[in-house]
């Protein structure tokens, strides 16, 4: 093989390796382990901050909701979608729940596709908000 062909081949291999090494870095840059939602409905407001952990496959939350009579909370696929993650068996302002690796990945890479619903006895899911990357404050 001629010298310039070997050089071109080496450059191609080096370029492919650089691209392959950069893909995980690019993917990691789009992972968001800290998520939040500003909740509103029923004339009330609140927030929830989530920490989504790949290992051990966990979603942890902290709610700041002044609403009385809250009975449950969950993460849904869209504003009218199905339940993706139920945040505990009953409502607690703070806690953690196990989640599959696929669920964690989806939440971390595309938080804006998901909503948090807070249920009260008289108004299930009427206090809700869209997830975003970052943290929220009241």
C-alpha cells in the first residue's frame, strides 16, 4: 500500500474512533438527573423536585404543595397520559421509589414529555405540571 493510502486509512480509523468515543460523552451531556415541575390547578400552586438515579434505578422526590387532602402523586406520559411512575403507595412529601432502567433513561433524556400529577380526594390529577431539567423553588 502506498504511503498516502496508509495515511488516509489511519486518518479514517482515527476519525471513527474519535466519533465513537464522543457518542457516550454527547449522550451523557443530555442526561438530566435533577428534574422539577411547577404544579398548578384548582387555584393552587406547588412544586416538586426529582432526583433520577440510574443506579440503583430510583426516582426520589420532594414536594412543596400547600394543598390539603393530597392522597397520591405520579409521573404520567403527557398531560393526559398513562401513569409511568407512582410516587409511593400513598402520598408523602418526600420519598424514593424503584424505577426500571428504561424509565430512568426516558425521564433523564426527555423530561418535557412527562407530567407530575397530584391527586386529592375530590380532584384526582387536577394539580399538575410538566417536568423540566433543573430544580424549582417556591
